C-alpha cells in the first residue's frame, strides 16, 4: 500500500512545480484563470451593476448660465411716483421671454431679472438690474408692466414721501439698506411728513 501512495504524491509534486512555473511566468493570467475556476463553482460574487442615482437635463441648464447686468435704463420723476424704463430688445439682437420676468420691491431697493434669447444663436442669457434707491418707496404699492409693442418694462415706484428726487440711485449703498427706512440727511429731512 505504501508503494501505491508514493506515485500519487509525486504526481502532486509535479503538478505544483509546473503550476509554480506557470504562476511565475504568467502571474496576470493566473489570477484571471483562478477567478474563472471559482466562478464555475459559484464561489465568486457577481460584478456589481451601476445604478443611476440622478439624471439631469443638461441641455436646459446649460442655456442660462451667467447673469448679465442691465446697464441702460431711464427714469422720470413725478410728484408721487418715480417711473423706471428698461428696454429688453437690444438693437434687435435680444428679446425677453415674458414668463421669466421677475420684479422685486423693497423699501430702498428694487431688482428686475429676466431671461433673454439671442436672435442669432437662440441661446438664452439671464439679465439683471438691482438698484439701491436714494429714498424710500412703498414696496406694496409699486408695480410694473411690459409694453408688448416695444418690449419695454415700465416700473412704477410709489414714493413714501411725495416730493422731488434729484437722484434715483444711492451712490453710498450700504449693505442691508434695502429694507431700511433711514433717509439720507440733507434735503430728505425737509420732505418728511410730521
């Protein structure tokens, strides 16, 4: 019986020595070969499949990227209100998308923003105007409208205290002054109702 076991041991030794030669010669392929053998037995976990976490429509978000300032506007002073005019058609190159118009009123500031479409490329850009006002307005009574014929936004700012405004924009804009009732010193003191 001892004689029969010896040839088996020698066969195992021969397989190990040839296996070691293959392993050292082709270590990269050895690993993959081992993985395939384990997969046949069912001992290897399957590769994970990618799962979609979130999908966004990049085409819509790429169109509106940067807010471009509105640098040209006009204004006129009345006794009880100031009117601000903003043109949305720039030399027939842009036109405003009406559903994107937003106007916000505060006591000492107002802002206008909208999306405009470039006629040549059909790309969209965001336009914005924020003005710190010299004097206080009645934000709840102020209003705006759009003249469809020429694409002009007309903003009516109702004055808190009737009188003449020499300047529309406060040159010394202080942070947090948008909802402040503080009037500048000087001729504004004369206008206050007592």
